[in-house]
């Protein structure tokens, strides 16, 4: 009689995580999380100071806001050249 080999217990081998993915995560700096409310407050504050430097002359509110938004986003992303 021939006997068939049948495993009585199955072992599952787990794969090690990929080293390339670990290196990529470690090399990419992640900015600290800032919520939408806090981001809007930072933009508003920056826009206020821009308007203050202009002497609060009306008609430039949108330009102040957009410039402040670009500045805050550049700082949050760690860029050294704010727009």
C-alpha cells in the first residue's frame, strides 16, 4: 500500500515588509497636520497683516487673501520660498 503524505498542520509564512517602501517613508518629510479651521485662521491673520502694511486701503482684499493663502500653504509644506 502506498501512503500519501498529508501535512497535519499548515504553517503560513509571513512576508517581511518591503525595504524600499520603508526607505521612501523615512525620506519623505510629512508636515504636521493642520485642520481646515486652523489653516483658515492662519490665512486670515496673514491677510490682516498684509492689509495693515498697505494701510487698509480698500479694494485689495482678494489679493491679500490669495497671497496669504499661498504663504501659509508654503510654510505648512516646508517650502523655503513662499509666493
